[in-house]
């Protein structure tokens, strides 16, 4: 009986530790851009340059957040989502610092 109690506590502590460590293993946008894993595109969204499970998850998350934001802008200004996406793509590429990748239609290029 004591062994089961100790085992349950140990499993609980290990599970909690693992959950708390997950953010440390998550990839953030800044890191992904600076390491050449993702880049900005003319569509207003990021795309994977070096796809992986982490990169693909990041791309999906960032792009879904951007789409919600772009749709809000489109609704507030009575313009199409596509117009907002196109303008956002131009701005994102312009703001991309040297040493990061962009795709302005001619494939990935280091800015």
C-alpha cells in the first residue's frame, strides 16, 4: 500500500514537471525567424522553410492568430480580408531585419 502511494506521488510530480517544462521546448517566432526555420511571405503569413513538427505547429498557430486579426481589420474598414493580407505581407517583408528570410514571390531569399 505504501509503495502504491509513493509511486502515485512520484508519477504526479514527474507529470507536473513535464507539463511545466513544455513551454521551454516550444519554439517562438523570433527564434524560428532568426534561425531560418520560417520566413515572411507576401500573403501576410509566415511559412516554414525547414518544416518539422514544432515549426509546423508554430506556423499554424501564428497564422491562425494573424488571420483573426486581419479579419478584424477588414471588418472595421469594410475591405476584403485579401486586401488586408496583401498589405500585411508587404509591411512584414519591409520590416524583416537583415539576416532573416522572406519570400516575395521568387522563392526564399535572405534579406
